[in-house]
C-alpha cells in the first residue's frame, strides 16, 4: 500500500475513535498525578488558584473556538460527522477563513487545559505531541476527502488558509449568523466532560496530597451542575423542538 493511502486509511480509522481521547487522558492522568510533586502548591494557596485560572482559560478558549465554528456552519458540513467523512458544503468563511481545522484546534485547547491542571510539564508536552501526531493523520484523511469532493475550490481555499495556526490576513465574514441553539444542542456534552475532567484531577490530587479522599461541598455542587446541564439540554434536544433548527445539524 502506498504511503499516501496508508496515511489516509489510518486517519479515517483514528477519526472514528477520536471521541475516546478524553477517556485515555483520564487514565493517563492517574499515574501522572501520583508521581508529580505538589509540595510547592502547599506553600501558598495562590499557586493553586493561579494554576486553576490559567488552565480554565485554556479550556474556555477551546470551547469558544469550537462554538464559533459550530455556531456559524451549515448542515452536513465537514466536522458534523461522527463515524465517517461527510460534507455537502465547504466551510471557507468566518473562522474557516483563518484556519482549516478550528474544531481540532478547539479540541486541543479544551483538553490541554485539563492536562495543564495536573501541573506536570512533561505530561503537557507528551499530550501535545501525541495530539499532533493523532490529529495530523485525521486532518490528512479529511483533506484528501474534501479535495476529491470539491476539487479546485478546495485547493484554492487550502492554499491560502493555514491548517492549524490561525492567520487573519484573508479573513472573510461568515454569511451564516451565529446560532446559540446549535451550541446548546451540540456542545453540552463537551462542556460537561471538561468540568468533570477538572474535578477528576482536583479530587485525585487532593487524595495524593492528603492521603485520603476529601469530599468538599463544592465538588458535589459542580458535579451536580455539570450533570444537570447535560441532562437538561439532552432532554430538550431529544424530546422537544425547542432547540431544533431546519438548516443546522
């Protein structure tokens, strides 16, 4: 098999299982937290809050990037699919005029915030490298699909828009208005998973530091809020028409 076909095949396979990345991160975080020295964090409470603030900003940035991309896209465009490549239209305006893969950029920042919260620089570097190797193949497969589907239109756009790092010199405003309904309908699970991720790291780290589980009240409150948001929006999505939109996925 030619290398180009091998890369495309592996990219399509990885594409199908990209939703398992959070589970892998949760598993890897356990030994990382266990072997990380948190003595510096006990010296001053401000260190903890500064770390939390920085990590949360990264995750929120990722969610904002995803929201902009999803909230201004038509139905059945690339990135709306789960198991295979699907695209009835090519996104080239708005955030897609600054980078070709904003959803993957958003994913990186959303999850790297949780990784940063472990306070292990080597884990941050390792996850960043692994993320790039993983998604590089997914992006390759996706772009091969789009090139075959849209031909010269895709090539013209891809030649002037970077894949991952944004460039605003060719920015074009999206003709599609931003839809908050789309965000509420499609992003609640990611927000919930991110909140649970921060809680998971904090609870596990406190267990390592205190040598025992301490169930703080704010843990219960945050978990209850995260689960309520997820269940509430999921109910609206599947059992009502409140969040339904004719021209959106």
